[in-house]
C-alpha cells in the first residue's frame, strides 16, 4: 500500500438484532469524507429485527452465521474472509464513529508497512485521549520483553479491541482469530501478531464512542466472560481466595460508613438546591471561586 488514496477498506460489523445501533453507525459512515473506496460487510447472527433490511438499504454485503456456530473469533474470521479491502476495520454495532474524517484517521498509521493493527481512540477513555497527540507503537524486540509486558493486565487495555480497530488483511492471513474463546480473542490475536515482530499502533487518531448501556447483571456477565477468557490465555486468576476474603471483610465493615456518607452527601446537595432562593438574596460576591468556596 504505497498511497492511501488507493486503499480499499472493508468495515466488518458483527451483530444480532442491532437495528437501533446500526442506524446511527450507518448515518455516521454516510457522513465520512475520504479519498479511498470502502465497503461494509455485515456478519449477521440470525437477526429478527430490521438489521438485515437496514444493511441492504445501506448497500452492505450480508454474511450469515448461525447462532449455534457463533463465537466472536469465528464471526471476525468469517467477515474478514469475505472482505475485499487491503485493510479491515472491525466495528461494533455499538461503536459510533465521531467526525467526518474518522475513516481517514483510522487508516493513516498503515503507511508504515510494519503496522499490523491500530486501535482507535475511545472518547470515554481519559487515559487514551490525554495521549492522542503522542500515539504509541507497540513492538517487542524479544520474547522475554513481550512476556514481561504481558505479565500484568495493562496490555489488555492497550491492545486493539474488536469493537473498533483496523487490521491489515495480509497479517490476518498469517494469524487468524481464535474461534474457541468466549471473549478477548482480539487481545490474543494482537499478542500473537506482536510475537511475529509486527507493530501495533495505540491509538490511531480516530474517535469513537461506545453507545450500549449495560445493566448491572449484564455488566457482571460480560466482565466474567472477559476474565474467564483471559484466564484461559494466561492461566493467571484475577483474584486469589485470600484476597477475596480480605475484600469481603473490608466490604462488610465499610458498608455502614458508605451508607452514612451517601445520606449525608444527598442531604447536603438537596439542602443546597432548596436554599437557592435564599442564597440569591445576597449580593453577588467578587473574587476567585476558590476564595468564594472557602468563605462558604
């Protein structure tokens, strides 16, 4: 790929019954301004809502996958296998591109032939956004260096997420996604790719936001799947039994204090609001807000 203006990008979206999210995603993609051709490949997991109709209206190519055969890794492999682009963007139906130059920013790192994948910038991640002007290239010089870097859990947050990233199709031909894991197949793929000497960009200058809201039970199930898959990969338990007992005792002891603090904070806040008409009778004060608050 010598010139980005001739790049063909394929956007692979895995989904099941995601019509609401896809409406926004397709609208954002229609608004893109870029000087290269791109396509959308929708891997549909037997949707029963308007997902397929919306995809057809948008002009996406639909690739079906049965529910009984679905895993995240298998859906990615199927979608990429049907992609025509030299680069492939993995995009969730809940991942909303921000800005009309999102696609341009996402593919920009690939002028470097050693870049195998690029993670995009999540707008709710303060840590990522603070470094948007200083993108980090991850590359290891030895197996030992990689082993040390992946000894903790920080690498999981840095490696590309299947929710919104771009990969080089030629690298995928060399390293496929694991089709057995229930989660973190994207992190394992990145680890395998890095072990072969490639580079990964964290993060490309392409903003996106995750629009799905999880309930407490859904979040617990999702995070449990992620930790389960990570344990299968690393064989490291996220929490030992001894620390579990210590956290349990600390939680039980702290519960009354947390409840009291919650009550006090809510009373203080509501009292402040209800007293606004009385506070407004005073003349406005002049001075820095820090001095203001100290006087009060």
